[in-house]
């Protein structure tokens, strides 16, 4: 039987800490949450590899380093409400739930199947699962102190940034051609200002592609 607890420790020691992620809540959460429970059974052997894990349909489970560095840059506090957009089967939401007051985890119904069972199994009771098209988000639970986008975008719909509180932050991976750039957006007076965080790469989430100009 695989020793997944040992693999979690190795993941943190070999992938997270060397990436200059040192905040205790992130380290603690990634050591505690059993990543293997949130991936398809046939992919559990790959759960702790340092790469994006293909979940089909253009979606991935972000590599541990990318998620950890996104959370490090976002600096979530224990009294905050966070939207986890594109949560898939719930791994990222379970990690964020150990840092935030509550998490609204958003994805399409077929992606969320089984998520509640696993979240309940690990006592992630402060996660609300919300079924929706990702470009819509979950306005009825907001506004949010912070938003995490689990995958890459070319364009971010205004409907999502509108769900961020004034003074809130959003972390997002923008694919610009083959180059991926993670930025933190800070909302002030209704306007988002973006700052570079680090480089990473992931597939663009379906629906978040840049609208191509049509030409004859």
C-alpha cells in the first residue's frame, strides 16, 4: 500500500519549500490534505508529482508548486471568505479551507460529483460547493475577500472581478502565447490593478479564451 503521508511530506520538502513558500498555514494545509483522494483512482500514483495533473476536458489539477505560490502571494487570512473558481473535485478548496473562514468552491456539476463525500471525510466543513458555469462564478455568496482561479485564462470576465470586495485580491494565471504569468489583482475603487507574482503554465480553462477577431 502506498504511503501517501510520506509522499505529502516529500512534496512539501521537494516542491513547496524550495519555491520560497514558507508561510506556516500553507505548509500545514498541504501536509494535511490528502491530495490522492481528490484525483481519479487510476491517477493516484501521480497525485504528488510536480506537474499539472490532467483531469480531461481541458482541465487540470494545478501542480503543487503553482497552487502553493498562488496562495502565498494571495496571503489569505483566517477571517476571509474565498471563492475557489474551478475547484474540480475539491482539493484546492480543502487546502484553502484550512486558512480561510469559509470557501465557496465553484465548478460545473459533473466536476463536483463526489467532492462533498471527500470534503466531509476530511472534515472540511467550511467549504460550500456551488454548481455553476465558471464564467459566472457565485455572486450570491459574495462579495469575496479573495478569489483563486484554478487554471489559466486568456481573458477574465468582468462578471467575476465584480464579485470581489473593494480592497480584495484575486490570483490568476494568464497564458500569453506560450508564456504563463501569475498575477495578483488588487481591487480599489472598483478597479483592478495587476502585479506580477511568478511564472507558471497550465491549459486555458474552456470559456476563458480570448475572443478572436473574425475575419473573412
